[in-house]
């Protein structure tokens, strides 16, 4: 299977697409064609466990990776999840389900891909004949950095270094990163905000001098961010798995449609659902849920993408985003794979902050998706009401999806398809907000909030969070923004 750039420039193998991350023309890699999964193959997947299903889906795209290797890597990655099933589907009510994607090492759905990415990346480099050690640099506003380090810790042939804004992450997130284990990780707090962190890391990525110097020391740079196809591919698998679980438990017949509601930020998660649909999975409507930053809601309702608007910090921070980079992959499909049109729109977005779809593209998009957004008060109310009715605690991101799904169902009585809410984080990851929503108690300390939430909901506390309190701090470096490359050199020179 070959991969092409959304901006027309390149044609590479899957291994190259993953090793490289982004195309040289600035576009994103997409499969040349969507591999198909027949109903017979779906039937065969019914009897598989999650890791086997994931390997089967991945091998459709990454056919130069050997299948046994993929199976083994998936088994190892998903064995790290608590509870035996990496992506359990929980029945809430008739026709309403939660797909829980938060049982991994950092209690958020990014673990679904980041536990597997080290294998996909190292193997991809090996397949491309890259002999150097891989150095991953991540600028993070909190969640991605931790999930990436958990995924990459102690991985052979890879080192990972994370930069975060010293005053820009929550106490819990800081503690999660400062206590990170692994012999190949480093963490640096930067005396600045996230945007500055990100620009400083980008500057290293685009500097030929830095790249040369690192190469002479035996390293090549790579990134673990969500536009890498190696992040997208593992996410396609859980849509298949949820569907198969519905069939095997007798909730639906094979072939009947299922709707999914997805809390959306960078558009990676919901895009994976779209890819599953294009592969032949009977996906009905995709509900694209945003928080107060509702740029995607406006886009899907009107066809106009306009980032010239205020940015809000919300209690669902992983969805606080104005430029959803993975949307480019869907644009490419809506434009009938016209790379020139994609390039034109991305230029327009960069220069003017706005672009719009043609009428027939908008019509196609609205066939596929329905969008809504959930404000801060609605987030709190949704968590409260849902807990009252079902005794099921939801995190703040998942609540946005539930809210949007509720509105969709109320306005589309004729659509009788079951609704799966994609649950992206454990409520214990945002314990103060969830505790406040459920009980009205405003608790300042994270660990106290976890304890009280546990008493209020009787939901089990994930071991990785409860253990955090007793872990020793390993990383205390704080650096100025112009000293990041010096920190990189210190890290790679340390033997
Ligand atoms: C990253 C994240 C999202 C957004 O996912 P995208 O793939 O960026 O759309 C939603 N919820 C949580 C908890 C996340 O960490």
C-alpha cells in the first residue's frame, strides 16, 4: 500500500509515511486507496480479541510490516491496559453505549495509539534502512507529552524528550511528567507558554544545522504528534471493535448502521471513524462534538472554516483548539482528492484565517457528519444529569459528546441506529471538575478530589493515578526558551 500527500507532492510506503511523519510539501500522508474489509472478514474478526482485531486492521494499511510482528506488538501494547479489554463497550441504555478508551497507562484515549507508535516507528525506520537512533521531541500542553513518554519509555533505538510550559499545565499533569519512568526519557519545563515551546521545538526540527549535528551523533529527529499516520491507524481499530462487540453481543445484526459521537479537537479520533466507514464498516452518522471552541460546529453547519475568533480555555482542555490539523485529510476526500484545491485552502487559512467549501462538498460533509457544541454550563449539567440517571461518571470531554448526541437523537427521531459515545478520558483525570459537577463540592487538591469522587461514584480509581502520589520526582530542569537545543544536546550526549 502506497501513501500520497494531501498536497500532491509525494508517494511513499507506509513505513516511510510513519518514519517521516509529515510530507515534504507540508501535506499529510493518506492511503492511495482505502483498503476494504469484507463482511466475511468482519465475521472472522468477531472471534478475535482487541489486539488481534487491531493487528488485522493495521495490516490492511501497513502490508509491508509482517503480520506476526504486528500481532505481537499489538498484544504487548494492549496488555498494558487495565481490566483485560483495551476498548470495552459498556451498555448504558437501550441503543446507547459508551466506548471506553481510557484504560491505558495515562487514562486518556491517546494511549490507544501511543502505546503502539514506538513499534510502528522503529520498525518503519528499520524497513526504510534508517540505522540512526530516533530522537522524538514533543512540545506538550499536558496530555500528549505524558502519553508519548509512557508509550516510548524503554523502547529500543528511541529516545524521547518532552517540553512543557512551566506555568501552563495542571499540577497533576506536571507531577505525571516529573515522575516519568524509563531510561530513554527526558523532561524539561520551559519558562514560557505553550506556543513558545512549540515554536522552539519546531525551530529545532527545521534547522539543518541541528539536524546535521544530531546526525553526526547518531540520531534522527521524529515526531509523535497526531498528524503522523502511525497515530491515526491504531485509532481506526476501535471503531471496528465496538461494532463487532455490538454484533457478537446480539445488540445489532451484522450490516446494520451504528452512529458514533466523538469529542473532537485535532480531528484525529473522528477521522479514524471516517476511515473505518470508507473501509466498509457500517458506520451511520458521525456526531462531531466540540466545546465552547466551536469552530468545527460552524464549519460543518455552514461550510465556512473561520479561525478569526476568540480562543477559550475550558474544562475540556484537549479540545481547546482552533486549527484541527487532521481535518486536512477529510478536506482531501471532500475535494475528490484534488490536492491543488487542498493546498489553496490551506494557504488561504494561513494567510487570511478563513476558507470555505463548495456547495456539493458541504452537502457530502453533512451526509457524513452532524455537529454540535457544548458550553461550560452544559458540560457540568450533562455530567450531573447522566450520573443521576445512570450512576455513570463521565469526564468533561466525554460529556461534550454525550450532550451533542442527546441533541442529535432528540432532533432525529427517525434515525433508529444505536449511538456509541466515544469516551476519551477517565473522570479521574479531571477529578475536580467531575466532582464539582456531580456533588457541587469544589475541591482544590487533585488527590483529595480523586478520593471524594471515588466515594461519591464507587468507580474504581485507575492504578496509574493512585500510585502517582508515592512516585519520586525525577525531572526538575527548568530552562529558558532559547536554551532548548542545549538541553537536547545534554540529553543525547548523556550515555
Ligand atoms: C486529544 C483528546 C481529544 C481530542 O481528540 P482529537 O483526536 O484531537 O480530536 C478529546 N478528548 C481527550 C480526553 C483527549 O485527550
